[in-house]
C-alpha cells in the first residue's frame, strides 16, 4: 500500500520531534519570544508607551524561558508566564494577542497534558488575574470595561479549548489504535483456534475411518483364517467382504485427504458426499462379515437430519460398533434410534464382557470414546459411555435434529 508524500513527511517530523524534543521546543519558543517582544512595543493610538522599555522584553524573555519546561512542569510554566504577563500589563503594556502569546502557549500545553480539574483551576485563575490587571492598567483606560475584560477572556479561553480538543483527539487515536491491536490479536487467536479445531476434526475423521475399517479387516481376516480349512465357501465370501472393506477404507481415506487438498476451485474434482445414516445397512453388513451380528431398531417417526448431525450420528454408531468388534467378547450388538421431538437418541449396547486390556478404552480413556464425545458436543449434543449394571457396555448419545 502506497503512502502519500504528505503522510511520509508528517511521519518524519513526528520521528524527529520524538528524538529531539528540546530542538522542537526551542524552534517554537523563539517565534513566541519575537511575538511577545513585538507586543510589548505596541500602544493605542495617541497613548504614551511605558517608561520601562526593557522591562517588557525581560519579562517576556523570562516567560518564554519558562516554556522550555512545559513538558516536565506544565503547571510551573503556566504560573511563571502568568506572573510575568500580569506584571507586564500592570506596568502599562497593552494587552494584545502578541503579548499574551507565551501564556497562551503555556495554557495550551497544560490543557493537552493535564486533567480537567487542573486545567480549570489554573486556566480560570490565570484568566481572572490577567483581566483584573487589564481593568486597572493605565494603558487601556481609554477603552470601556467590557472591552478590557472580553479581550483577555477570549484570547485565553481559545488555547484552553484547543488544548482540550487536542487531548480528546489524542485519546481517540489511542483508543482506535488499541482497538486495532486488540482486533489483530483476536484475529490471530481466532485463526489459531480454527486451525486447532480443524486439526481435531481431521484427526477424528482419520481415526474413525482407519480404526473402523482396520478393525473390521482384522476381524474378517481372522475369521477367514479360522474357517479356511473347514468352510472354504464361507471363507471365500468373507474374503470378498474383506476386499469391499479395504476398498471402502481407501475411498473414505481419499475423500478425507481430498478435503485437505480441495482449493475451492470450481474446476477441481468434486468431493464425495459425507457418509450418513443412509449407509447404515452397509455398516451392518460389514460388521456381520466380521462375525458381529447387529440389530437395529427405531422408535418414533424418523425425521430428516442436517448433514452435520447425519455425519455425527453415523460416525458415533460406526465407532461404537468398532469398539465392540475390537474389545467386547460378544458376537451381537444392538443399535436403537429414538426420535423425540427435536432430539435423536442413539444407543449402542452389547452384552459381552470387555477384555481386561480394553477396559480403559471402553471407559473413555481411549481416543475412540473421546472422539465420539467431541463429535456430539460439537453439534450441541451429549454422549455418555460406560458399563451396564446387567453386564456389557453401552454408548448413549442425544443429538439435535438440526445442528446449531
């Protein structure tokens, strides 16, 4: 993004002012000294100038020297310049904006750096002191009382208002910058959070695909090896199913990896649809070929599910049946779907006892139950898994029909 020459010059001036503040202050105060010196030589038409010609120059010089401390001692600078200005007016010097230049600069810097109470106290005190000196000054005796007071009041009120506006503008710019930095930090944190969530989602998908199909393939291969000599026909059917299991594993793995490589280009290869409960008969058939008989019952009127809920329901049933195949000493499992209003309850249970080495995985200390619980929570559902009092193991989840 290009930057205008004016913006570049302004940035350079700000950098120079930050590195050399004394040089900048001196460059500002020298013109103020010239204005104040010129103002001490002005008089009204027909009026005699003050007898103390050098007194005004000395007072204005002291006032301008006090301005060099405005960064560290702004109140002291106001007091010194106010005293010098009041003395000059009392000596008979004409009250003009040129004579008031040092005190106006001091009030402006005080208003930009000080709080509201300090600015009011020092500003009002200075205005009252200068107006009283102007009222009793001999140099303005030809003017009315209104003109004597309204002039100093107006000229001293102007730097106070300008300083306060500058302070508000600086506070606004600081708040804008702070909000921008906060938004940048929040955006980075949100991006990291999204990356973490995406990694967890991909990890769950890969775990479900690989663990399920490998468990089925392992069970099918073991069953085929056991029946190879006694039942060649059944062995051949199991090996055929094993080929289908591995092919399905490759397809789902390819679809999952294709999702990572998908660029969103309309000309790219379209992704395969995510699996859902429509593929439940295929899942039941694959489990049957591995020696696990699965019965499915449905209670209530089946309702359409959103794609996210459909995928979550299928993956939970798939993972629960995979755990039964790998860890439970049984050849039967039961899957129950219960539709109740806007909720779907899925229960996968078996009557077999878990192998001693598999109790931790079934009770939720493995990645399988953890992934099922994360899937359910991601769409606003709940999942619990544990041993049944009558024996066996059960996974129960309640999901909304439409994902939030």
